[in-house]
C-alpha cells in the first residue's frame, strides 16, 4: 500500500525532533559529557554548586579564571564570619556566561546572601577582542540555554555567522555537542569511566586546588624603555603574553565593552532586583606588574552605574593593590598559589564586613 | 548558493511551494526564474553567457530542422558547436593554451595569460546543449519551438552546475507529459536529498580534511601508509561529494516531477575498469560514448582504430575535467587500462566474476582507480609522481584516516553491498512507514552529529 507523503514526512520530522529533544535538551546527554571539554567543564562546576551542602548563609563567587577564590580557605573562617563560600568562577567565562550560570545556580535569586562578581576593571576598559562574539559562550552554556533564550542569546552576537550558529545550536543542540559526541564514539568506555570518576571526585579536585608555586620574580619591566627582561629558561609563550599585556598599546576605546557589560551585568542585576541577595563587585588584582598607562577613569561605567542601585556594592577599587607583586603571580594575569591565599582571605573578610553578621 | 546551505534549502522550499501553488501555465516561468536566480546568486555576470548560448542553440536547432539541404544543416550544427566549444574553450582552456604557447616561445608562463573566471557549470550545460543540437541534427530529437521550454532545459537548477548531463528527450518526456509526483516519488525525493546531504557533509567533507592535509603538505607525510590513506581519503571525498550532489539533484527533480538518470551505481564495487566506467559519472560516460567515441568510429573500424578512439575519448574526457596535463594523464591512464582490458578479453571484464573472485577483482580495481586519482588531485605532475613513489615506498608511520571514519567507511561499504544486492534504499519509499521514518531520522542525526556544519564546503565538481 502506498504511503501518504505528507504524514510520513511530518512523523519523520516529529520523531527526529522528539529524539533530539529527549537526548540533547534534557540531562541525558550531559550526563556523559567529557568533563574536560567546554560544556562538560561548565556542567561539572554547576553540578558541584547544586550538590554542595548549603547550611547557613551562603556567598557565591563568580568570574573567569582570575577569580581564584579558594572557598576551602574562606570556609575555615565560617565559625567567625558565619558565611559559607562557594564559587562557580569558570576559566574563559564571560559576563554573558555569568548571567546564565547564575540563573541556573540560583533560579529563585534567593539562595545566596551575596554574589561576588570579579571584574577586570571598574572603568569598562576596552578589550582587544569583541566579547559579544566570544565563541566559547555557546559551548559553555549550551546545556543551560532554553528555547526561550533563542532570540536574545543568538542576537547578542554581533557577527551574523555566530548569530546563526547560536540560533541553530539552541534549536538543535546536537550541532553544538557534535565534537563531544564524535569523541564519545571513539572512546565510549573510557568516557563513561571518566565521567563517573568526575562525578565522584570533581568536588575534591576543585575545592582542594592550591594553585601552582611559580612566580614572576625573575622578570623585570623597564617602563621607560618599554622592555621586558625574562630569565633565560622562561617559557616563550609566557614571555610573549607578558609583553603583549604590559607593553603593547592599549586597545582604542570604542564604548563597545561598556555597552556589553552594561547589558549583561544589568541582566544579572535584574535577576536579583528585589531579592535579598547583595551583588558585590571586586576589581581583580591587575598582575604582577601594573602598567603605568591605565585606562581612563569612567564615572559612568557599568559597575559604577550599578553601584547607584540598592543592594549593589563595589569593593574599593584598590583593595587588592597589595597583591600586585611578581611573587604573587604565575603568569601575566593569574595569581599563583601563594597569591590565592591572601586573595581569598581578603575577599572573605571584606565580604563578611560588607554583609555584616547574618540576621 | 551551495546545495548544503540553509539558504539553498530556503530557496528550494520557496521554489517548490510557488511551483505547486501556481497555475499550470506559470509553472515553467517559476522554474526558469528560480533557475536563473540560482545561477545569478553565484555570479550574475555569467547569466548573459548562459542566455546567449541558449538563444544560439535554440535558433540553430530550429533552422537545422527547417532547411532541407544537408550542407546547410551541417553549417548550422557547426555554428552551434563552434559557439558552445568556443565559449568553453575560451573560459576553460585559454590560459592553459596560452601557458603552453608562452613556454614554446620561451616567455614568462603568464605572458599571454588573462584573468578569467570560469563560469559555473559551463562544462555541464555546454555538453547538454551539444547533445541537444547533435540529436536534432541526427533527427533523433525534434527542435523545441518554445524558447522558455528550451531555456528551462538548459538552466534547470537541480542539474545546472554539476549534472547529471540530461538528454533533451529524457527531460522533455517528463516536461511535456508532466504529472505531479506520486507520494512514493515525493518520499524518494526527500530520501535522496537527505542521502546526498549525508554523503556530502558527513563523509565527503570529513574525508576532504584528510585529503587536503595530505595533498597540501606532501613533505609532512612521507611513506606508504600516509600516501595510501591520503589517496583513499580523496577517492572517498570525490565519490561522496559528487554522488552526494547527484543524489540531491535527483531528489529535487523528483519533488518537481522530473526523473533524472542515475549517475552513480556504487562505482567502488566495480570488478574492472570497464565496469567502473559503467558505474561512475554515468551521464558523462554515456555522453562521451554517444557524441565522441561512436562518431570517431567506435569499434567499427578494426582493433587499432578502436584503441585509438578509446584513448582519444578518455583523453578528451580527462581534459573536460580541467585545463591541466594532470587531467589529460588521468584520462590517458583510464584509456590505457580500458585498452588493456580489451586486449586481455573484453567479455572477461564486462561480465561479473563468481563471488569468490569478485572481492579480489574489486579491490584491484579500486587500487587502480586510486592510482588514477593521484593525477586528479595532486597540484602538479611532479607532485603526482612523488605521491605514486610514496605509495610504493615501504616505510612510514600510521595512516591518516582516524578509526571512527574507518568505521563510517565500513558502514558505507556494508550499505553499498546491501544496496547492490537488494536496492533497499530505493524500496524504502514502498516499505512500511516506520522503516522510512527510521531511515530519515538516522540520516538527519548523521548530518547533525557527524556532518561538517561549521562551514559549507563547496562541491568538488563545481570547479569543472
């Protein structure tokens, strides 16, 4: 008997959409993600935060790889501060990602007494790259993006190709999971084992992290001559990055970064508007060497404007200046192990001071 | 507008939609406008060229039919052929010939070169036009009176840029007795389009990455394993790329109520080179046979002339692919192998051997075809010789094809073997609905999870 084309094709499309949805739009596929790949890494961080016991008032840190808050150290002082600290800071995460991560970690906006947001600058300093077109965000967030995010998230890219990639990726998440899926096909057993191991031990791996001991003490910068002197055995990649960050001209100010930050930090504020959660911004220590030509003071930067709103606080911009020494940094922007200790303790004390004793 | 892009699928949906909602009289206009829109989306400057050739051949065919005198008929044929081959020769072979002339005169190789952009699909629509005027000249085809009908035959978008090369009598048989496709044809059409997409995006584009990495940096991959895997990767790329395109063209045509001839019939299962050419780019082989080999005399004037005709046909077939000595050598290589098979006994290479011998013969044929592909893919003759040397240099480390792609290849081979025996893909549209749905869902997931979707990779044959 001849089949009718339209119903059969319709059923085919529905069947595909149903299976795609069941596998990739639920927790089925994320369960087996490679924990070392972008999405798996973010999922691990969020899962740890969801599963972390939350007795007593909570404080959550967020930022990129430079937000090196060690909750283990902060929580050694819980008896004194009465706050328990956690972090969902993620290497490479942008303010756009922070919004979606916070929305997932704290859907009711009432789970935490404070969210500590680590930013690079209080002046919305321009960046070399356009953060709107950060390719990683889609990979980081794909499991957390909903169909209702389709328009806003994909339109938030400036590059039409990336807008299209995001738009189709949110609808057909398998397109974004493709590389991970191909890797799973190659090594299904070892992947399953590693994913299981990660589910069991990720918390101790992450919260037990101490940071490397490397320092920049053997490096010297001559600001007059605009030269960097490196030890003979220095990693060429590190030397290149230090020169780029310290000696290259600052990017031209276009206001692009400011618009970006105002939008996404504004979205975070909107999420918490009217909730008891305080948003606390801190400016990250700038590095082991601080270039003399800092970005221009911006009185109407994203964070300064937000600070006018209730329940938003900026930690003193120069609060971490004492850490801006070569002995506390392992590379051009990341604190080392010895630097992470005072950084974490300073955050703990200052946030506890700002919040006051919990009611 | 590549077939493997969302823009093209939007274009296809709009075209099919407009085609079916329009009154019958408007439908040919819809297809013609869509076809020219498709062509102009690549480069609008070549539309007048396509139109000019269409007008020349349309008029020549009508005049050929009108005049009584054989010499005048021949004159119109020659004029039409001169126009077609003149355009083709200028755009495709001018720089090749100019380079040879410069070399002969010991001048700079680019001394007489012009900056020429090859019009898309010129090799295909020229051959289609030639077949039409020759058929009219021979009295095998009536001249088409309606210029719109003829223009659509030449410009019909599913086969405009890379075939299959459709005969006028095949096209107009569907066109003049057009009937809407029945459900089974619609289902087959969709299946062919999806199958073509999978071949292109999940197989050809994956193999292309390996072939490109090998052929673009030969020095980095010494030894036989790398050479064979690079060449096999290209063999797979070109097959899945071209047959994927053809499958999509056939599928689109079916959805519009047209039936294109088969262009590929599992060529890598061929048991001889003769058999290979009955399975590979069938519409071109058929064209070369009917409009070149047979007019040259075919096998009617003794063995020596047969070999000459065979070799000439294959050399010109090679040259048709591109203006380079590598393509000529590729054609000559196949001509020589076909000649050799004739010498060894034609029947032996035309009829399939028993099932015990078949696999060995198929493997040997595939390896011989792969050696030919080296000339097709390598940038220069020097590179081709180097690769062939490497293929028979027994050293080197592992091959370049990853395990998962080898598994995909094994799955494709199993599907091809099953298809060879049962033609089950063709039958899916007649079978139970659940089987069809399962096949479509599988194909969609293959495109989604295996296909190269980051960028649309152009089809290999678009450059010809």
